[in-house]
C-alpha cells in the first residue's frame, strides 16, 4: 500500500513521507514534477532520504516522459534519477494523443521511443510502466495491449486505474484482460467525471480490484492518488479504506 507524492504537490517531500508513514502506508511513488525533478539531484536525494527516514520504500519514479520522438534524449537523465532515488521502476506516458486520434506515424514514433527507453532502463536495472490514461495510446485496454506488443520489451508493463465514467464491471473486466502486464494500480474514487469522492464511496470497485489482484502470483503496489480536496488530513481515512478493501 502506498502513496503517489503528486497527491500532495504543495508539501515538502519530508512531510509527504511522514504523513504516508503515519497513515500506515509502505511505499511511495515520487513525482518528477515537484518532489524529485530529474535535473535536481539534491531534490532527488532529499526524497530518497525522506523515504528512508520514515521507513518507506521508493517503489517508482513518476516521470512525465511522454515518449514522443523529440523527447528520446531526455530519458537517460530520468533513468539516472530513478537509480539515485532507489526506485526500481519509472512511470512513463504513451504519447500525446489518444489512440483514436494518433496517426500511424505518431504511434510508430511513440513505440520506437518506448523501445529505446526500455533499453536504457534495462541498462540501469530498471523497468518502465505506462500510465493508463485518457488522451494517450493507453486510453483503452485494447490499445494498451497493442502498444505493449508493438514495443516488445520484457521490462515494459503498464499501470492501471479506473477509467473515468466507466461502470465497475467494465473497469474490472479491463483490469482482468491486462492480467500480469499490470505493474501497479493508482487508487482513487472519482464519479462522475473527475469529481473526487472518498474512497469508501466506490469501495465495491476496489474490493473487486483486490479480488483480481489476489489471483496473481506476484504482489504489486496499490498507490493512493488525488484524495478529495488534496487534503492531507483525509489520508489516514483513505488509507484505512484501502486496507479494508484489500483485506476482504
């Protein structure tokens, strides 16, 4: 159980780690936008130190690498930052256009860039995982599976999160279809659209998610993200709901 640091962008890394530990969480995904920018080794070390101080593991590095051809040269610095952070995985994005809007050339370019990034990640002992998100090539399960196959890298997997406005049964069917290709899940309760609700308001969904994940031989992280009101005071409550859903 863990926390994405982007949930509390306004807090220093030490406060994020302290609150995560107090909520009984185990791991943190440090975001590259505020807490651990790849061009700021001091901030990356501070995030790692904060994890260590509060007994947390840095499970992943939440980059904003979009895998467009023009960004290819940026990934080595991101990989080095992940190593400095002590994170075994880098979260990346699948292009800048949705699967229905991207041209074949754009799709090939993103796949080529991801393949190169995967090679660089492997050289650093890292895996990479795709953000499962609208307006990218991972906006549907089918497009995500196709992209993973097109890249064909053993150290590339995907994240999963409930798509906006998709009923629980359909969301769970998508997670089941992705199967072992899921590296971690981002946990939140939004409905309708991006209206942020307490996690308990969609607890049935998350109980179903954990029912599926328990069938897998390997464990993976469930990372709280974007709590209602961006309010640190609700983190302990949300973490308790997450543990309850996982225990059923």
